[in-house]
C-alpha cells in the first residue's frame, strides 16, 4: 500500500480533474533575496544564541559554586577567545532582537507591502551594526 | 511529465479521513502564542541582562553574588531564564521539525532538545536561587 502522504499529493483543479500537486521549488533554484537571506539569518542567529546560552549558564553556575570556579569561567570569558565569542554573540543577539521585533510587527498584521519589507529588512541590518558597535564602545568605556 | 494517464488516488478515503491526525490544528496556536509571549517578555529582559552584564565586567564572585541575590534581581533573572529557555526550545523545535523528516530520529532529537533546555534552565535557576539564599 502506498504511503498515506501520496494520497495527500493528489489535488483537484477547478474543473474537477485530479492532478498531482506540484512540489514547490526549493532553496537551490531561488536567487538569494534580502527577504530569504534575512529569514535564514534569523534562524542561524537563533541557533547560535542557543549555543551561546552555554556560556551564560556556565557563568551563573560558576558564580554559585566557588571563587575558583568563577575565576575559571570569568578567565575564559575575558580571554581573547571568550571575547571573540562574546562579540559574535552580541552581533547575533542584536540581529535576532531587531529581526524578532520585525516579526512581531508582521504578526500584528503590519509591514507586509514589498517596499516596506525591503525597507525594514535594511533597517534591521543597519540597526544590528549600529547597536553592536555601540555595545562594544560601552563595554570598553565601562571597563 | 510524460505521464499521460495522470495521477490517481492511491488510497480512497474521505477528505476528513485524509486530514485527520495530520493537521497542525492541535498545538500550533499555543506554540505561536508562546513564541510571541516569550519574545515580548525577552525584549526588556534582554536589554536589562545585557546592561547588567556590561556593568559586571571584572566583578568578583562576591560582587556577582550580591547583585544576583537581591530579591528584585533574582526575580528578574528567574523570569529571564524561564522566558529564554522556553523561547529557545520553541525555536530549536521548529528547526528540528523542519529538517528531520523521519519520525523516530525527529522525536528523539526533540526529546534531547527539550531535555537540554530543561537542564540548562534548571541549572541556571538553581544557581540564582543559591545566590539569593546563601550568597
């Protein structure tokens, strides 16, 4: 017996004829566009931030464990490699933050016109750069 | 498309029978709302966390403990942890469901993701509580 999903691939045209539903073209046949690229960035930064929570958890657990554990954790975070991770993390955070707000506007029903979509996409990218640079200026200023 | 015979329905079932059990009409709305609610909560909480972490650069463990152990800070930290790990799991769940098509590995990976999210969240929450209660 055929897979039940085969039955779901059968559709009906408006004149009642049975047709096999076409498969939508996938990523590799599309020209990259700002819309699709930003959507992919949102997912990639989300996954990267998920991995980044490990450092946050380590820092919290170390603070609750002992002075030695905290010294190890803060020593790693303050090392050049830790700072590099933190830098990537702040950029990913600001992108995900701004693109997430853009998503919330879409969910509320705003900003679907193509020129608006392109404009807000560019705004998200610009805001990511500005906020990341500002964050690191503040980080070094407070130090 | 050399097939001139056209497609046939391999399994004869009613429209309802075909749709039943396959749709997303059971938990999709709750997932969507939880994503929105945690996103909204994380807007102020993330800004607060980022600002606090920048202020805590170079702090000793005792200073971090004094900061994290305050009742308001501890409350906000726990709220951040809950919203963050819930939001994280919902996102990772979507990624797993999109890319892992076979049911067994998909369910296995979903369980792993949920377990990791719970463990990380619990470890963070316990740490905050320990700092709040014992310093």
